[in-house]
């Protein structure tokens, strides 16, 4: 996927990306200080914000093959299980016995199986982030964007999510764009790190 000439002005902030390419099947880190434009860039890629100029070559990616995890997860007022399967339901995926087992394995891997029937909004902030992650990966998207998803996790949960990212990559090679202030300390996670400052790529 390649972004060319992307511009977006919001108030006094100006995002201006001459050219930025995200190689397919790789883990990309997106770093920069607060206000650098990281979240705005992800929302433009997701189609939630329309740029003032420029274009994105999605290289064959369809919008329903892309997912975005926000810093504050938007959860359904339902159980953990209902939240996890929601992306499957809206895509018409049949939840048969095999798929149910896959869901349970995924929940157990993240330490969330015991919360399966729990009301999602009663979870802790870290548990909500893990649920957001599971919901994002359950339908096997080709592009996964994480906006500070790692920030509110305790060390053990963070380690689990990073291990799961690596396991997914070993199995099917998705493309990831991960925003985090601590990414550069996560040795071995990212294939590439891109730095934004003041709305521009350094």
C-alpha cells in the first residue's frame, strides 16, 4: 500500500505526507510525539477521514479486509463472545462447531476464555484492549492497524499480545501498522519503523 501526496488540515495542524509505502506482509511501527498526526493518518487509511489532497493505492486491498483498533475500544453492550464474533456476523461467516473451537482457542490464548460470557463493558481497560485485539484478528484481515493498543496493558498482557502478533505472522503474514510510544523498545517486533513529527514523515 502506498500513500502519495496526502494532505489534511485540521485546525492549526497540517498533515503532509509526500510518499509513504507500507510493504505487504510486514509489521510497521508508526512513532512520533503526541500531535504528530499518527492517529489522523490511520483514520485516513481506514476511510474515516477524507484527505484534502493526495491518494492511496491500496494495492488490491478491499475496505472489509482492513481493521483499526483505537486507543479507546468501542465495544458492543453485549458479552465478550458477542463482541468477538461481530466481525464474522457482519461478513456472513457461519459460526459452526469448528469456528466455535477456533474462537475458544483464541480467547484462551489471550487469557480471556473465563470472561467469554461476561458483559464487555464490565472489563478492565487492559481486558478491553485484549478484546479489541481479538475482535480485530478473528476475521483474518489483511491490514491490521493498532492505535496505542499496547499502551494500557500490563506487562504480561502486552507480552501475550506481542507473541500473538508474531504467531499470526508466522501463520498467514498480515500487514500491520502499529502506533505506540514504546515501539522502538520492542526489539524484534517491527520490520520497519516510520517516524512522524509535526505532520511530516522524517
